[in-house]
C-alpha cells in the first residue's frame, strides 16, 4: 500500500478478518477508534464492525488480510 493511501471504510456481514503488518506502519480505524500497527503486529476485526486502513507513513506498507469466511461479496461500504 503506497504512502498516503487509504482503503474505503467498510464492514463485512459474515467475515471476520485479521490484519497483520509485514513491513511498514499501518493506521487502522476500527469502530471509530484509530490505532497504529507496526511490523509483526496484527489486529482482529469482527463481522459488522466498520473499519478502514491507512498508510500515513512515508514508506510503503505491506500487510496480510486473512478472512474467515471469505470476504468476497461480503463488503458493504460504510459512511
């Protein structure tokens, strides 16, 4: 994820997700609260919880997102 970029705020009705930072620094907003994740840190997001990931750092961000059940077709944009 390039520096200065962000994903759109959304949630999943069924999928629970785990975000894990491989390199860089991620700012993630979960249910309106922001936290910063550094390399080798992660966070779980439960279904129906609005979330958004940002790269507010000067370096590229690499991360994994693991979804259970699959999140394809389960994403709802939040306002």
